């Protein structure tokens, strides 16, 4: 893996099917990340936008603590998000 390996997500959201299809990836690369089931992969991605990005003291937080498994096209809809990993599915087709 490349620079993305430095990210340390503590939570990863997606619908149950995507979480299951990415089981091996999550177990290998994000073994300690809490898996959060969502209504859809798009909802998981959108939830990243609404999360607070500040510390308790009001300073900005930039620690990459959350991720969503979703289609790469989500970054076209939500350009504030970035693709961290491609090919998270046990079979190709999804990304994180």
C-alpha cells in the first residue's frame, strides 16, 4: 500500500453488504476500526461530511479517524471527500 497506509480510521461505515464484501480488506488493513452499518454506502459517505472536525478545545482535527466504503463516484457528488483506497471488496468493484 502507498501513502494511504498512514491513515488510521477508527470507524468505517457502509451498508451491511459492502461491509461483508470488504471483510478481508478491513480485517487486514483496518483491523481495529469499528464497523458501522448504514442504510446505504452513499449515506455512509455523506455522514463523513456532517461529522465534527474539531477537537474539544475548538481546534481543527485532521486525523483521518473515519471512513466509508462506497462507490468512487461519491467524490464527484461530494468533492470534499477523497478516495483513500481502491479495491476494498473481496471481489473488485468497491473502494474506501
